[in-house]
């Protein structure tokens, strides 16, 4: 069996560390070629010494010397800077680029991986949120496959297997509802960082956990699904499913539906993206119906959680609107995590930004980059 050679961008985050666990469990199938991190140099050093990749890159170049010195006894090339992260994905020795970077930072490396015709395992939803039309065009031009890692998009991807030529009528993205599912707007005024980070079902990074609590994560997933599966906004519905067992569903033109189910564990969609089209034996915990005698569903509360509505508005309007949405959200979430902004202030800041930043109907990559920077500066000025 020929090993698949992996570049894991964001190896120290939640998705990256779980991907490396999969590598460790399947050494006959995978080889680590590249590892990158932004700031967590200590964990990156530990990972590099364990998996001995060809290349490691630290995004924050202030950590370059400590990284290089810690690995000088090993045959590992060490680089620093975000440009280096974007450049290494083109290496001939890479088969799959797993993009697990957080936020807007995943856009340029993903574009470079597409141009290098790499298979992409995509865990960075913001790439398609920000520049979905551009990414869709590049994928078609360079014939670079994208396999989704988000549990919801992986579920849709799995449901579509064997359904070539069968029209999709609608997809349903399921949401846990986060820690504040049945709370009202008054309750959200006093939400603390610790409360928002206490997700009931999933273990994720801080940023995506807050996005889940505001429902912005589900809005991003709706936009991502629009581009991944070539759908119209009205073909994408969100339903709240507190047990997180049904990961998403596809409804076909004849009215039949397919769902992908399982315990809430990100390792399964990561593994599926890395092994597609194969399924391999695992020791993952198995689902038992008797442990979940009831699976329940309800509509999201868009009045209490307006981020989902704003995401749909951005999806309908297209252009650079979703780029504004994402940039403002990143600034707002970061400010909330630093206790500079109330939880209820997150959607308010996003709404202000969407009203302020100029609309561009047919943005280029340069326009996306400029929109991102302008939005961040505006959002920061409001917080200050």
C-alpha cells in the first residue's frame, strides 16, 4: 500500500491534532510531510520530533529561532511566515493538503494548493465563505478535488455517494443549538466566555465554539454548502438537533431522504476525507440506539440568534458581502474572548460592518483581501 503523504496546515489545533492521531493509528496508510502552526511552537516541536516531517513552518516568525534550534538535530527543514505556509503546499512530495487553519488565514494556502492540483481535505470553512465563487472557478480550472471535513458537509458528501445524476431538492444541515439553545435575548446579555465555551456535544477550538454558540458557524456552513454542492440558498435549510447524531440530510427530487448518522466525533469525517473513497476499519466508539431513545428536531430561533439570518443575507447578496461577514465576525469573536465585547455585541458589530463596508458585485482576489482588511480596521475602531 502506497502511503498518502500529508501536509497538515494548522497541526496544533483541534482538527490537526486529531488528524495526527489518525496518522498514528494508521502508520501503513499515511506519512506526514508538512506540519504548520501559527503560534503554538511548543506543540509544533513535539509533533515534529514525533512524526519527523520533511518541513515544518511556524506562521509567527518570532518563533522561528526557537523552532529551528529545537529541531537542529533532525533532518527537518524549518521555515517561518504566512507566505511560507502558502508556498509549501506546492511541494511535489505532497498528496493531500489538510487545511485546518483558523479563519481567513486559510484562503491563500488553499488557493495555492488548488493551483498545485493537490487533493484538499478542507476543514477551513472560511475559505468558501469568503471567496466561494473564486474557489469554485479555480477548482474547475485546475481539477483539484475538495473533500469536506466539517461533520455536516462530510455527511452531505457521504449521502451523495452513488447518487450521480439524481437531483438534490434540498439539504438539511443539523445544528446542536450550542450551550444557549433555549435561552432568550435577555439571558445572552450576561453570557461569559466560560459559559460560551462550554459546548454540550463537541470538543472544538475556541473560535469555532463561540461561532457555534452564536449560530454563525451554522451560517458559515450554509454558505460553504452552497459552493461545495452547487446549491441555491433556498435549497439549504438548518434544523436544530440537540443530540448531534444525525449529522445532516439530503432530500432528492423524488422526495426520498438520506441521512448520515453517528456519534459526535470529528475523527470520522477527518478519516473519510483522507481515505476517500475507501472506508477502513476503526476502533471508534459505536452508536447504540438504546443510548438515544429519542432524536429531536426544532427550528432555530433567528430572533435571539440573528447571525444565521445575516449569513443567509450574505449568501443571497453574494459579491464581497460574506467576506465582510467573516472578517467582522473574527474581530468580534476575538474581542469577546478577550472580554472586550459582550456576547450580545457580536451580531451587532457584524451588522454595523455589513452596513458600512462598500459592496463589490464581482470581487477579485485583491478585492477580497482589501475588503477583509478594511472590515477588520472598521470593526476594531468600533470596539476601541
